[in-house]
C-alpha cells in the first residue's frame, strides 16, 4: 500500500519536473513583426511599388504628385505596368508622346474623390457610379454571389470593365485598388466619331453606312458595338469595293452588319462575368432588331489573372436546335471596353457572316 | 440563528432594491384611430443581362415624407426601410422579428419595431402595422442593397422614386398594399391597395378558407418566354398563366406523393380566376372542411392541398399535359400547399411549392392540434405567394 502511494505521489511530480525542464530552455526575445500603422500617402505608395512605375510616371508627368499627398480622401484605381504595356506604353518616356491634356484626364479618371472600400459597395451592385477627379464617373460592378450562395462568394470588383486584381490596399489618405487593364474613356465623343477617325475600321464603317446603321451611332444610344477590323473582313472577302457593289435589297443587312451592334445596351465584357456570378446567366442571346436571328455574346475569365476575353457569334435561335455562324473575338483586353458617352465599343477580330450567307432567298 | 441572519440579509437586499429601482412613469406609444396596413414588394424580377439598367427592386417606403427643394426626401412620418422582394410565404405571425439575422425586410411591418394590430374579431393582426387613418402621401424609393438606413445614404442615392401617390385609409380597416409591375412591356410599376374583409365575414372555424388573385403584369403570359428569364421561377407558373383560369382543388393525405387522395375532394371545381391588377376588390373565399379526411380523429389532420389552375374548357381529370412539363403555354399550373413549402413532390412535378395552409401546433392538451386558417394565394408574374391568417388559439398545457 505504501509503495503504491509513493508511486502515485511520484507520478504527480512528473509534470512539475517537466515544467522545470522546460523552464530551463533558452528564451530568445520573441520578435513579432508589428503591423505597419503608418500607412503611406498615395504618392509615396505608388512611387515605391515596382508594379506601378508607369502609373507613377504618368502621375508625375501630369503634376499630380502633390495633389495625392493632400488629405483627400482618394481612391486610386491603379492599372499595373503590364496593362500599360499592352497599350504600347513601355517606359515612362512614352508618356511624352501622348497629348498631355488627354494624359492628365486619363490619370484623373483613375482617381476617385472618396475613400471607396469594397465593403462600401452595395452588394451585387451593377453600374454603381462614382465621381472621379476628372469630373467624370466610373461604373463599378460587383460579382458577389448567387442568391443563397453566401458561402461561395466570389466578390470580384470591376471598374469600367477593368478587373480589380487586388482590392482595399490602405493608404494614409485613402485606399487603392489594383487593375489589370487601363480604363478607356473618350470624353465628349460618340462611337461614330471614334470609328470614323480610325482607318482600320474603314470597311466596317462602309458597311454600316451602306445598310443604314451608321447614323444611329451619333445619337445618345446607348449601344454596345463589336467593331471588326479590316484585316478580318478582308480575309473573308469583304472590302470597301465589294460593299460598294452590294445591292442593299438583296442582302439582309441586319445580319451582315446590324448584328455587330446591340442597341439600347451598354455592356462591358465584365458584365457577363458579373451576371454569371450573381444570376448564373452564362451568356446573352439578343434578338437582332428587325430580324429573327440572335447575336450571342459570351466571355471567359482567366481564373488566375482575372483577364476577361469574350466574343460574339450569330445564332438562328438562342438555344439548341440552332445554327451557329461566324465568330468575332475580343481577345486582347487592351482593345475591349472603350467607353463613350453613347455606349461601349469592343474591338474584335473575325467576321459574323459572309455576304453570300446573308443573301435573301 | 443563522437562518434569522439570512432572513435579515435578504430583507435588507429587498429594501435596497426598492430604493434603487425607484418609480418612473412609462409612456406607451399609442395611435388614435388606427388603420392596419401590411405592405408587400411584389417586384419579383432579377436584374440580369436583358434588363441591366432596371433598378434593383429593393425599396424604402416613406409615408408622409418631407421633401427639400430638389424633391429629395429628408424626413418621413413613417419609414419602412430595406423592403426586399416578398417571400413565398407570409406567415400569420411576424416570424421575421425573432428568426432572421438579415437586415432585409420581406414585408412591412415584418421586422420593424412598430405598433401592430390587435386580435380583431378573433383574427390575429400582429403582422399588420398601425397607421393613423386618413389621407396619406406614400412614396416608394429605390435604394441600394446595403444596410445603411435610407436617410443616411448619399443624396444622389435618395432620388430614385418608384411611386409617389396618396392613399386613403379608413379607421379600423385592414389593408394590404402591393407594389406591382402593371405592364410587362413598358415596365410600368404601380400600387394595389386592397381593403380586406375577412374580419367582417362570418367564417367558420372548422373550414379552411382560401381566395385567389392573379395580379400579374399585363402582357406577361403573352410575351416570349425568353423575356421572362429575369423573373423568379415557380413550377410551370414560371411563364405565367392565362388571364382566365379555372381553379380545381384536391386534398391528399400521403406525404410528398399524390397516392392517397381524399376522394370526396379531388379535382373539385372552386371557381374562376381572372387576372386583375387594377380593380380593388376582394375575391370570393372558397372553403373546404378542416377534417375532410374521414380517417382523421377530429383533432389532427395531415391533409395537404393542391390547386390545379387550368384554362377555361380544360379539366384536370382529362389533362393533356405531362406532369413534368414546365411549359404548358399558360394552360395549366398546379400549386402544392404541402409541408413547409420547400420540399417538392417525389418525381418530376411541375407544381409551385407553398407551405400547408393548415396550422398544426401544440394547443391545450393536444400536440399537435390542427387549426383552420384564412388564406390568400396571389400569383404575380411567374411566382406565387401564400398569406395565411390565423385565429387566436388556446395556449399549450404541458
């Protein structure tokens, strides 16, 4: 009995010994990295960030560095360097080639005059407008989650169709969202004027004029236009000369050229992603005005880079059984989502329909 | 001895408590001459690709608002904020108050902490808010989907008026107010104020009553089905029903199947349902016995209800459509009032789902005991809603 008691007592001592042994270990001072409480001002932050060198160069060029040191608050929508490179701007000196007023307006359009955190956005909000330093507005859209799918929230953010790759970076005088695409907006210009000034769309313009779709592009709209460039049209045998020879009565112009225009809509490519998440709408099949066919728009989002590319084709009916014609892709992010006062334009490669397919029987 | 000391301590504590609590006068909120109002937001569309520029149907109701010079509301007598699209079931008691953690309110008063109606002629009106009777200006505003109270929003977000109108509420009357889409093609919205009469009728408590409304927008059923994708879906009702339909009622006792019908009540013709989103009149109440099932014991019954809406000239006994068919060209739409309204019939059934109309609850010594209710089934575009009103029943005895 006595031995048993002894053993029990000894067992009780084990934790005490262990404690003593552990105590004797060497204790280095544990250093916990302190969170940075002194957030930097907007100017300093973008100056010190290696992926924002081109945006900083632009800010410096147009003389906004001091402005962005003020109290603000500001929200900076900063396109990364890759986004500028896609536009052909590779080094800071390239900004000298741009009209300085346009450049200033471009930079100012990427700065909101408020602190806009992701949590400030209305849930699943689409086309929520916020004022910019340039006096214009940006459209912000959120791909939140499908009804009832709170647990699987996507919570992606888009400004004028440009995906946000990193949101809510705190600044001393505001916040910053990183974009992978430059927001393109041409103030006080219609889609018609923009197309007319670009020779690479001369065949498309000629077609629109021939079949009577041209004049509407100067009106308030809005329109979503998928503009095919000359190269692709020529490859399918459509040239200015061939359009001039066409007899308007013999062709279905609505299919041949009207199908590139979605009237009364203004779709950024990102909108299709937003509604895919919010409503599980995978695509848009929109009936062409005065025709029985449909323009069919769908997009893909790269899971890793968040880059959105898309395209349009023609369908005889929205779903199977139907026939699918042509394909025009907006594959270069830098060339899509041009915002105008009367709509959105996407530059596409490819043709929806060859003239012989649009012949009336 | 220690007992005495304990008593002393307790006594002192009690005296202290009396002093500490003191006296105060409580002012109870009271509305003289109230009318009773319940508001539903029936705008059941979803903003999608086809209607991207339409406003999200998330509303604020302002009664007797004060506007500033620019027409922006700055104050209101009564505010019903965060008014979301209504839920398929409007229960007879304000269940949202205790059981929801969302800021969204599926009806007014719903979660609002306001004075509610009394038990009127036996009917529990606790889902109706008291509103001073008389003439009121009522404004519904679109608001963004977030939890910022309406008057704290930025001014640019307080300007989108959905409806601005006046309503007349009579003293001690019961009203339901619906925000509706009136025209599917023009997307015109409006309101529909119905003066209910269930509390004035001599309704038996051994019969279950139900009336029907089709408050769908003009042109909904006739429009192409591709245009209806943005609307909430509910069985074969999703594409709408024709303007004139016959209602047939059936009762079943088997759970989630139609294997054991109550034979006396199968495909029983009830009456006609006409689309109406303008004329403000109460539809006729149809009834069926609470204990229609001869096998029930008179205390509890497990019957559930099925209503077949069929276009004029058709009969469910000779139904040309397969029971799994969602697209019936608006000719046939069954509605199942079964269980909690979330579980469908076994197999592919095209019925819309609603909860059972009969309330089964512990009352007196019986658990459960079945109670008859007064119900309203409302069809709005592609969806269907059930409002149940109950009588007061005896509390449970454990």
